[in-house]
C-alpha cells in the first residue's frame, strides 16, 4: 500500500463528506441517485488517491458544495488498495467524513449480475461467485471500519433509496416537487403529464367580450372561472384525490410529478384553475409546487 497523499490542513467547515462504497451489485448507483435527489454533490468512480485533493478543493469553498458524496469501488483495482491510506489521510487532516458500505448476500448479488447480464469486475475468467469472493476479501477491513452498513439483500431500489434518504437527508420527509401546468387541448396533450384534468366543463370566458382579451392570470377572468358552478367543488375534490397518490409517490421515492390542467386554448380556464390548484397543493406537507402555463400567449 502506498502512502496517503499529503493534505494541507483546512479550517473546520460545515461541509459534509460521505464515502459510498461496498459490494458490486449491492446498490451503490441507487444510493448515489438518492443522495443527489437530496442535495448532495455526487462524484462517482473516483480513484481513492484523489479523495484528499477533492476534499481540499471543496473545503476552500464549502458554501458551493456543502454536501459531497464520493462513490468508490473496486473497478479501479490498482487504485483501491489505497483506500484505507486515503481515509486515514483525511482523518489526520481533521476532515470529518463518514463511510457508507452497501452489502448483500452472495446469491442475491449473483442474481443481480445475471439479470444485468454483466460480469463481476473481479471475476476475470472465473465465475461471478469467484469475483464476489475476491471482492469480499479486498473490502473486508473497510466494511469493519465503516460508519454505516446497509444490507440490501431484501431491499428493492425504492426501499434502498428510502433507507439512504432517512439516514443522510437533513430535510425531513421526502419533498415531492409538483409542476402544475395549464395547456390548451387544441395544441396537444403535454407528453410529460402524470395526471390530466379537463376543465372544459366550466363556461368559457372567451365568449364574454370584456374577458376575451384577458387571461386566467387577470382577476376578472379568475373570478369568472372560479365562481362558475362546480368549479370550486371540482378543485377541492381533485386535490383531495391526489393526496393518497402523492403519499404513494413518496413511498416509491418518486420526487417529481406534473399535473396538467387543460381547456380549449390554454388561456382562460386552465390558467385560472392551475393557479388555484397550485395554491391548494402548496398547503400540503412535504410538497414544493410551481405553476407553468404552456400555451399562454398563443393565438
């Protein structure tokens, strides 16, 4: 094992460093994606020797990358032997860090590799099990010294993402970002919509001369649309119906959803209802809401 690279001591900062490692096939990519969804800056497949340089760079400007996650694995076999020296170097320099180790039973790892139709990085001309055995030997000491070990044997990708979120997110419950979008049916359905609401049952302000040149963002049109019979009741019940859906999205680690609200031209009714629906949805816990008007301004 070579000596750890020198690291210039840095002043204590609020930056966090998380080293993500573990058995190939145990879910490092899933963990990395979950961390990225919660504000971590993720660097994958970094040679261990570069840990100290990267940490020093981030420590100089901690406000730019307050949470750094580095994924290292045995694919760089000639580099991985330096991982312990690199971590010891961070510790000696006073750089606070944690190590997350992902593991799973051999039979589960074999099945995952077979399903992915990819060889194990250490199996060479042998079997997948040979590669797994070799990797376990290389990682044995690192696993024993890790701060957190997650056994993913019985976890699917959603359950693993939830576990990582609960351990390493300081934002509390998973935040779901909703985009509520108005559109005009005559211009086609939004291709990225998860749900589509049709508000063409509301009387069309287009046929009111004083309202025709205005949009759903203007108070007279908004009052006309939201005051129409059944409009308020529709919005209330639609938002209520979405509550269990949004809860399910969180359980499945789905972080983004688009709700499209359509009328004929996307100028009056859908715009007013979109704004009101976004306002109601924003009152739900753990939800961040934005509104967008795709067809506003089109002739």
